[in-house]
C-alpha cells in the first residue's frame, strides 16, 4: 500500500512559514477577460484559438521571431485533414496567431515536418539578399491510402520569402518519393556545417533514415538507424537530430517519438545519444534501456527550433502536450490541446552515460508576479504552505528543495498536493523505497473521458548521496510540468480541475524530511 493514503486522515493544516494568505490579483480589463477564458484554457501555454492541434512543426527562428507551425485541423476539434497552423513569438512567452500557412493540395494533406532558413540560397528559391524560409514536410495522400498502395506518404517542400507570411509549394514536389513504406514521414532538416550539406532525419516504420542534400531538393539516402524495439512499441515518428556540447566534447542527440509504448502508456519521446560522422549515427547505448525525454503522459512529438542565433546558442524544445490515447477526448470544447512550455535542452551525465535534461527557458521568469519565500522546516503530514490565490486563474510556479537523511531506512513518501476548492487533488511525490517520482492525477478533476487518463504515473529517480531533491513545477489551469533536479527527470501531465488548483500543500509520511528552500510564484496569463 502506498503511504500516501495517510495524508488524507490529517485534517489540521500546519503552516511552515506563514499560514495561508490570500492575494487578490489586479483586475484585468473586460476585453482581456473575454479572450482565452474558456474552462480549462491554458493561460501561459500556446493553444490554438480554436479547433484541433497536434504536433509542433516547422520550428525556425528568423529575424527576431520564433515560428511555430503545427498540425492543424481548422474544421473540427478532432484530428482530420492536416494543415499547418502558424503562430510566432518574440519572447517565447507571448504568442501571436497568424493565418494558416500550408493547406492540403492535390498531392495530399500536410503532415509533420520542419523548416530552415536557407542562408546561402542553396535551393535557388530565394536570393542572396532574401534567403528563403524552406518548409520540408510529408504529404499524406488519403485517396491513395484507401487503395492497396503503400506509397501514400512522401516528402515535399514549400518556401516563403516574406518571413513565413505566405508560402509557395515547390513545383517539383515530392522531393523524396515513397520507397514502398506505409510509414515514411516527419522530415527534420538541419544544416550540417562540417559537411556543408543539409541532413534530414525521417521516420520510416521502425527506423530512422538519414538523407543528405546540397540544395534541399535533391536528396540522397545516407544510412539507417534502428535499435531494439520495446514491447508494444508503436511506429517511429517525428525524429529530431542535433549536436549538443558537453564540456569540450560534442555529442549528437536523436529523438524518436513513438505513438504507443511510452513510459506510462501511450505516446512518448525517447532519445539516443551518440556520434555522427556526417553520414551515419552511432548510439553510445543502442539497447541498454530506454531514455525518455519526459516521463509524464503528455509530451509528444516535440522537436527543437532551427536557426537559433549562435550568440544565443540554446537548443530550445517544444512538445505537444497530449497523448494519442485520449487527445481527441479531453474535455475542452472550442479548441483541442496545447504545447508544453519552451524548454532548454542540455547534456548531463549519470552512471549510465550521457543524459538529456530539460528546463523551462529563462524567459518564463517574465510570467512571475507575486513571490512567496517559504521558511525552511520539517515537513509534517500535511503542511499548508499557501498562498491561496483568490483569482479565477490560479497559476503557479513552485520551486522547492527537499532534504532527506540518507541514513533513514524507513520508507518515506513526500511531495506536493495541489488542491482545488472542489477538493480535486493532484499529487507530485517522491518515494524512497520505490525510488520513483510520481504524479497522481486520479482525483484531479475530470478524468472520465478515457480509461487511459486517470492514474499514478512514475519516473525512476535515484536520490543523490547528499539526499537533496528539487521539485520545480509550473501549474496552468489544465497542466502540470514538473522538472526534478534541473530537468534530469521531467513529467508533463494534463489535468482538468473545475477551475484550477487554488492551494498548495506539502506532505510527508515522516517528519525527517526538510524543506530546505522554497519559493512560490504566482504567474500571469499571456493571452
Ligand atoms: C505524430 C503524427 C505524425 C504525423 C502527424 C499527423 O503525432 O502521427 O507522425 O505526421 O502526427 O498529424
């Protein structure tokens, strides 16, 4: 039995630093209130104004704008004929919607893909003064799919000469015809400086194919990468491939999203770290246990921005905050789904070798309004650490460092409880016996729309010898993103409380757990 059951018997709330206080956030104008105020609407995450969205696509930075294209069905809140929706942000926090960028055409609907700035005009589609923005995507031909043919997915390009505002499809599409594979999609392209050529990674059933090109038009297959498939693993989708520094070294990271067989069921994104010789990728650890980018159930098909200026140097990621098990059934009405917060990726190391960590980009600090410092102290069975934000939009960032006595032998479970006025609860916890971080969302609000939604989801976590563990979390109206120890373990989970979680409690099954440092920020809405 999980020790967590004990906390519900304790009804008296014990303050740590200050008893719960109430803050009234300033009133917003009526105009602001009318927009993006539907029930469950994310307040500081990107979501489409209306209708269905899935994967982020074509993420490219150009002239001060981070572009986000996305899989979009403009006529329904469930998946259908795909277009590329479009939005931009200049600060990774505030978004501007732009008109649909790519519409289906005679070759098919527009599946996932990427975009790059063709700085040298290698494609000849722009000019030296005005380099083209080139989108590389999969055309999915539904008519052909209905026949016995396997050839219905192929790769095409389109270009824009006006900062992504209008697009022309390349007349010679497709640029890579289908070789006879039913699953052949999601090209992610980048410039490979050492070889002065473009590199494409493409998902092909159970493997990643590597292609290269001098001009984004003529493509040559270089190699294939595959590894032992996990049990029940769905087809490979949405790869990404990029270098990251670790000290003096450079390692290459390959992302693979799988529609089924994720760490807690359904969709998930795994990664491999290794070396690239300009043609072939070799993983340091092709079979020794999967590394997941995110252990929560709701981060899928994520990729990174291309062309972030080298003075910035960051590798910035964004994922689709949903899971194919229930994406079409979540209880939002006008729109369906949101993206994760943009995250910066870094390489670290543990006993198994290199590992990828993700932390929210520093720009998210702009979201902070009030902050509350918690005094250090022992956790009780249940501490009310406040503040209770009396606002229609209880939005928080929580940053807590806990300390355990590494000598302690008894099983301890401790963590955070987010609670709504309606007593809906979401728990984020660590258990010393199972050595798992968990998020329990079975009582977090609406869960009845799918049997795959409620549950306790876990991530393996090895407590350091110092016995410290940091929980850094962002809480929007229908999501929680938990970054443990600077993003070595991440969990992204949707939740649907009636009107957000208005109070925060800490709990522990033993009083030997200390809160060493703690900050709570209330956050503002961006819409
Ligand atoms: C991943 C995916 C991609 C495909 C797109 C279609 O979620 O299945 O493989 O290109 O969605 O919308």
